[in-house]
C-alpha cells in the first residue's frame, strides 16, 4: 500500500480563466508514485487545460504545483520535460519518414568526432524500447510499423530523453484496437511498477476501469472528486461526469407534457429510419408542437450527428424526414431554413459565430439568407431586429455594432440564438447551447427554451449535462454508440437514463 | 467640444481610408516639392491633359481589376488569372475586328482598312463574354472543385496566355478600327472615356455589395465560411459570383488596354496585372485572409500605384529601373500596414495628442 508521503505530484487550487470562460476553478489534483490515475470528464470539463498547466503550455492564474514535495513553476513545455514530466499526445507527432531510432533520439543524438554516432544512437534507441519489451529493427522508417508501435515509440522517446517521473498519456488508445490497447496497458503497468506516476486521459470508461488505480472527475472546470477505482461503481462515475447536483438553476420549471395532450398536437417533425452510415444508425423520432425533446448520450454517442442530419448539414442515406407533413427530399441548411428548422451548432467558434462581423450582421445573417440576394434588409430594419433581440435575450453589449468576437461565450451563444429566432423557426435544434458559459447564462438559455416551447415552437435540446436535459425536456431520447437506444417521458429519473447510457439496463 | 477633437482624430485614424490617403498625399507632396510641373493641367484639342490626367487614364484598367480582385480577396481567395484574362479579352476583340475574319482573300489593304465586318456591340459582347466565362471557370474550380484559389486560378494564369495566342494565331494583332479606340483614347466633355467606364463599373459593384445582401455574404464567407454555410447561405454560389465578376472586370480592362495600345498581344497585354491588382487591394487595407473590404480603398490603391509610377517617369527614372522603384513602394506599404508599425504609430500619435491636451 502507498502512503501519503508517496505523492509525486500535487496541484492545489489551480484556477485558470480565458476571456469569458473559467476553464479551471480551484482544482486539486494529486498523483502517487507508481500509480495509474484516470482523468475523466466530458468536453470542456477542463482536462486538457489541467494538462496544459502541468506541462507549461498555460500558466495558472492562481494555485501551486509541487513536484516531489518541492514547489515548482512550469515555465514551458520544454521545461516540463527537463523536470521529468513527459507527455504523449493523442496524435502521434513523430516523423514517419525517418528511422525509429532517429525518432527516439531526435535532438539528443550522441556525437562522435563532431558527427552523429549512429552505432551508439541505434543501441540507445534499442535499449529504450527494450524497457517497454519491444524488440524491433530500429533502423527501419517509423512509418513501416503500425500505429500501436508508433505509440510505443513515442512513449519510449518521452521516457528516454527525460528520465520521466510522470508520464501523461492523452487519449493514447483512440486509434488502437482492443489487442493493441491491451499491449499498451501491460506496458503502463510495467512502468508503474518502476515507480512512474501515469496520468491517463481517455473517454473510454472501460479502459479507465481496466487499468487505473484512482480516478479524478472534472466537470465544467471544477473538481468533482478523486475516487479509488475499486470503490466507484460505473453508474456513479457517469453520474458524476454528467452532473446531477442541483445548482442555482431552480427557477427553471416546466409544464409537463402529458400523453393526452400529445394526441391533439400537431406533429412538426418526423424522422423514419433516418440514418447515415458511419454517422448514426437509422432512428425514428417525432417532435410535436410546444414540446422540448432532450437528447442524452455520452461523448461520441451520436448527439451531434443527429442534429446535423435533421438540419441537413449531412445527407442521410436511409430513411425519410417529414416536416409539417411534407417530405424533405433535398438536404441543405438553406432548405432547412426555408422549412422552418434552425440549428445552433455545437462548435460555436467554428460553426456558429462570424467573429469579424458585428452583432447586427451576425443576427440578420440567417434571415437575410432566407430573403436571398436582392431583398436586402434596410440598415434601419437591421438595427431594429438587432436591438429587439439584444433586449429580448439580454445580450450585454454597448452597441449592435460591436464585433462578435469581442463578446463572452454566453453572449456569443445568445447572438447565434438570435440569428435563428429572427427567422421565426418552428423547430429549433440546440446542440450543447450551454457549453462553456457561466451558470447564470445557462439558466437564462434553459428558460428561453421552455418559453419558446410555450409559444408553440418545439426544440430538440442536446446536452452533455444530464441534469440540464431532464430539467428542460418533455421527452428524452437516449443514445449509445451511435444508436438511439431508448426514449423516456420527461419525468424519468436520472438513474434510469444513466443506466441506459451505460448499457447496464 | 474640445473633448470631441481627439475622438474625431481617432475615428479618422481608424478609418479604412486613412492610410491609403496618407500614402497618396505623401506621393503628391513629394511631387509638389520636387516636380512643380506635375499638377499642371492644360487643354489640348478640347480635352484635358497633364500628368494627373495620365494617372487617371493609365490606372483605369488596374482600378477595374482591383474592384473585382477586392471581392475575390474578401472571400479569402485570390485570382491570379486576371492578367491572362485581359489578354484573352483583348485577343477576342482584335480577332473579331480583323476584316479578314471569314474572308478567304487576304490582302494588306483589307488588314489595314479602317473597317470591320463585325458590329461594335458584338465585339464588346464577345470581349466581355470571354472574360466572364474565364471567371466562371475559375469560380467553378474553386467552389465546386474545391481547389485552392491560388492553384485553381494559376491554371488559367498559365493557360490563358496560350489561349490568347491561339485566338490571334500567335501574332501580335494590330487593330485598325477607329470606333474601338474610343474606349482607351476617347474623351467625353474633356475627360477620358476610361474614367467614365471605371465610374460605371464601380457604381455597379458598389450597388451589388451595399444595396443587395451579396456584400454581407462575401464578408461572412471570408471571415468564417463554415458558419456562413450553417446559416443557410450558399458559400459556393457566393464564391462562384466573385470569381465570375472578377473575370468580367478583367475583360473590361482588356477592352480598354487593347483599345489604348491599338493591338492585341497574347504575351504582354495585362502583364503582371494580377500582382498589381493584389497590391492595390492590399494597399487599400483589405486583408488577404478575407473579411471586411472597401471597394473605394482598393481603387485608391490602384491610383497610388500609378501616381507613384508616373511620378517616377516625371523624375526621369529609366523604365527598366521602374520595377525596383515599385519594390520600394511595396516594402513601405507592407511595413506601414504591419501591426507592429501601426501600434507604434498609434502610440506615438496618442502620446502627442495627450500632451497637447495637457497643455490646454
């Protein structure tokens, strides 16, 4: 058993904020000698920021880092390597066209009479790999070996050149098959027995359970807790990742949508066997007026894929989509816009905002797209529309002529919402509308969604936060592994959904 | 009122037109000091003449190309083929004017006769049509073929001059047809016709980008093409339009240029115009990455390039040293526009301003 003295790393009260978003808030993290420590959380939980702070890519606003009991400041990624923290990233960033040995020793080549001592270089590289029980011809180009081996080479390099005390593996298994992953885990256990502390970041929960000793869960930049793997049931882990704790969102309430009401309602959207190979398996879905349908599922379960398919960003290869009793046969965002569907995409920065344009221009963009080229809104009308939504959604800005890139995340999200509300859609698809924005703005957006439903629109609400989905939705669709696996009424308890998501129900 | 003054100065300094105007003023001040005759405008045979008129007349084709290029660059693209399109358009005109067209019997008398079998409107239509088709081709490669703009337009840049030579049968074709000379050499109310053409095209472009939604869509595509697509705008059609329009502009420039020099030369018509047009747009302050643009600033950019060129002629700089001189202009412009220099200048001006305020 390890004792408390065995902490090799302890990070205390780490906070880091970027403009408009608190990426980390008072996070504590500790790593024991000879431990494999799983770091989990949904997108935007703060995993990568925490790693960036540890490897010197980012500098914390407050908080301290102790390595081997000594207070340190990590100045740069290079500095972190010098003090014994090495990182292997998700994508192997080695050169496939040069030899394995060169890759391992790049920048640290042994010299003899002013030129590279190739014999020694190859021997050193061979040794480094031996430590991981790998015996390959190190003079072959790296590209000749499978990705799994390349991954090992990356690990060997990071161990060889730094005499690492801490090894950070960021999603190392995302491109490995089961056997290869198992090989990696064997090596990880071996390194662990040598006293190296390993931080293992992954979204495959199976693997966390397979290999890690302890698990730290982050959510929305905050520490949820650190747990012994053996004493944390899987269902509980998922619950912790998704967050069920009741926060200050209590003013959001919803009128429950009963079965009888549904009978008389108009079906606005109906998907029958709609699917796209490699994206999402065929699914059925109905959406009625005045209704919010939540979509729950873990990262990579097909949440965004459903949104893209319904909005026409992707074209389905099976099934039909009916809107207002009319079959959709041409899929494109413009077509959807004309049919009264709107999508607030998940990736706000890449797919949502047009940063260098003003708030006014961003808000009228979709409406203008609907009006076409020659029915250009007069400047006066543009300002009226922009002012109306700035007021309605409470976008905090001095003027509609402010550039959108200068707004905070929450306000940017509201601008995108305004862009779509201005087109007066019947169906609004919201993909992670509250991602990366503060609690107050979150509550406002949830409330807005319910208000919209009351006005007769209907919404599809996609979120990685289960609590939020349950709070706003009249029905909940659950996805797992790119499949729709269940549909529950809105008053379902969260345990049922979590177990459905985990596949244990 | 006093408080308004620095704010107004700041607004002027942050205006898009500020730096191009400063550059133009600097060149003109240099002229005023060292070449007093530069500003002299006389009247000869009922038209204006003088260095300033030369500047306008010479820069007309470049202004036209710069207008088209501005829209292309605003979408985050670039059109390298405009020079070649100018040559194609010029070649089309020359070949249709050629009275030997369709005639089996060719004599020198026919070739140098001031007549043509083709009506003028058809010649103009063929010129503009050829250029617009070239633009459409570029637009298809970029928007539908998803080829990088630089590579896509490079194809026509290389091939275009060959096409122009095919049209003129590999000859430098001299044009003998007085009505055609009107575009490059004519005058209306004493002012060169080419300036009227620029004004008309500028107004057309301005109307398209400011009075329809195309301008907004162009800027939106330039800033974030993906988000624009998600907003229901066909970024493909927007791109198709700007390249087509750019080809159209280059075709008009080809018409004026061939009319000006009375000939069509596949190798030399519009040579280096792509680079000058890009330079004009950059001087005008439109970012190569796309986004916000100003047509007027680009036209100013073209004017700056030619004012500078004519100034060099006035100073007696030999023609073969001209390119070296232009290189200096490019260097100065790029330095002026770098963030670093601007920050430095802004800080400098603000400090001066606040010191002024303190003494009040």
